[in-house]
């Protein structure tokens, strides 16, 4: 009986998502509420929490990766003879840490960014290809889902990390009971040390963070350079935090809004599309450029640090002009979006449907 009830509940949730997708593609007016969707309800699972049964399920607890847990206040590492820190930020210290960042951005205007989010749960497709198909897919998922973690790392114009603590991990309110997610994306994050118990109880309120980000000096300033890797979804979630609204219906409006808040963006994945011999995800590129990872892969802080060092290594190897980095060829382009050469073209299927999360994993892996 419990399993049957769970299956009925899941089917109703799937239908509510499909209704949202059809409405979204037919109208510019979007729903203001995300339907609840918990794939684990298929099996009638109990709510997540510390394991008391000895189960090996990665969703029970993060004790297997306790040393990597984002519940720990900070992680310290040796890097090029210096001690660097990745600092975790929760609701109780977000205002204090944002005050530090407001000062730091004056001397370290390069901001490398990475997000962790709950995968890709839906994919709108149509019978004929439309130029903004990939943007519509991004919009549907960002509108439905919530950000889990944001990593920000800071460097100066020479690529030198800020002394001491160059990296902050912002951990947002997220509930495995109430919020939508793709199962394999959550498994990946749990295995990387993400503590969803803490996200549920002490995560940052996205509305409050959006207010703090707006006055942080990080946005609306053309002196700041934002560095990322294959980052359409990342910027989608940042715009959602800043505007507290669903993403624009039209891709052009999305890019206009993006340019307003982030006047200078560098997408490393787009940069590699201009170079011979560089393919694959962030880690593969970093290895090819001899860039050292600091911290745990698939946590936003570590990924943002690696993004920063990889950017400067690639820019110096391939985009120098007169002794300086020339960003003219790649500035304000996003891989796979807009009108640039990286936008994939082709036929789409004839119906809207729920996606498996292989796309989520490829995005989460920085591919």
C-alpha cells in the first residue's frame, strides 16, 4: 500500500511538471511555484538523516566523507608554499563573510564562480528546431529547481589568489524532502561531501543572499571579471538569486540582463572552442595545463579555485597579445548559448518529457 501510494504521488508530480513545461512553451507567463518532486518516493523511502541501519546508501549520511564535509567551517590546503583556505558559509555567518568580500573585491577583481545544483529534471523539445532551444531547456530547469551551493574564488589581475582565504562556499537552504532534484546528481554531491542535513537546517536563504550580492560590489561593476566553465546554468541561477524572478522568456533578454549584472564574463569552455587540442571537462583541461586542484571535486569552492587557475593558464598559453591577455575573442560569450559557433543545431523530438539526469552530470562535471 505504501509503495502504491508513493507511485501515485510521483505520477501526479510528473504530470504537474509536464503541465508546467507545456504552459512554459506556449506562453511567456510562468508558474510562480515549483511542483514538489522527490524521486526517492518511488521506493517509499524514509526522510534523509543519519543512518541507523548500517545501510550503504549514499543518501543516508555523509560520514564516509566526513573530512570533506561542507558542514566543517573551513578547509585548509598547502598551495605553492602558502596555506589557503576554503571557507564554508551558512545562514549564521553569511553577512560577516560578505562584508569581507566587499573589501576583497577592491584588490582582487577576478571572480571565479561555480555552482552545484540538483541536476536537470526536465527538457522541453519541439518537432522543429528553434534557435533558442537550449536556452528554453536551461530556463525550464532553473525556474523549477533551487541552487544548492555557490563557490567564489578571488584573484588579482596577475592571477594571484587572495592571501589566506581566497575562496568561499555559500551553502543554500535545500531539503531532500520538499525540493525537486535528479537522483544521480544528489548521489554525486553526497559522495563529494555535501551535507544535506545541514542544508536543510542552516542553509542560506536565497532571498537574503540576493540582497547581499546586489550590494557586494561583485555585480553591476565593469571592473569585475567573472570567470567560469560551461556556465549557462551557473549564470541562470545567479540571475534568479539577484532578480528573485523566473528567467526571461526570450534568450536575448536573458543576455541583456546578464550583461547588466555581469559586464565581463569569461567562459573557459568557449575559450577552448577557439583553440586546437583542448577538449573535455574542466579537470581534463586543468591536467593538460598542469593546474593543481585544491580541495574536493564537485564542491563549488574547489571547482571555482580550479576554474581560476585554469583560466589564467589557458589565457597565457593561447590568448596573449603584446605581453598582455587579450580577451576580445571570448569576452561575454557562453558556450552553447546565444548566436556563437558553439550552439548545437539539429532536429528535436515531437514531445516534451522529463529528462534523465545524464545531462545534469555532464554539466556538473564541467563538460
